[in-house]
């Protein structure tokens, strides 16, 4: 599962392929969670340096593994 560093912050996407449970953590704090078999998009907002920032974490199931796309204010910052 990816751990992405953005400045002094980290975003971690956890996916359990057996249960379908997915969690998104920001600096170790859970911001959103859900269940998905084929993929799902999770959106949350945080305040960074006095500015509101929107993150979108998208999961997609591949044939043998999960794929992830993370966007910060609509701009892709990570893809697998």
C-alpha cells in the first residue's frame, strides 16, 4: 500500500483485498474509510499552512493487485 510524502505530511492508503476494506490516513490519522471490490474514490480536506487542501485517493483493482491514484487539489501527485 502506498505511503506518499507531500512536504512534511504523509498520505497512506490501506487496502485489504480479502475484506474489501479501505482506509486513507493523513499523518497517521484516519480521514476516510469504506469498502470496495472494484475500486472507489475517497475525498477529504485538510488545512496545510493556512490553506484548505483537498485530497482525492482513488483505488482500482487490477488482475493481480490494487492500483492507486492520489490527487492534491486536482493534480495527480502519485500513481501506481
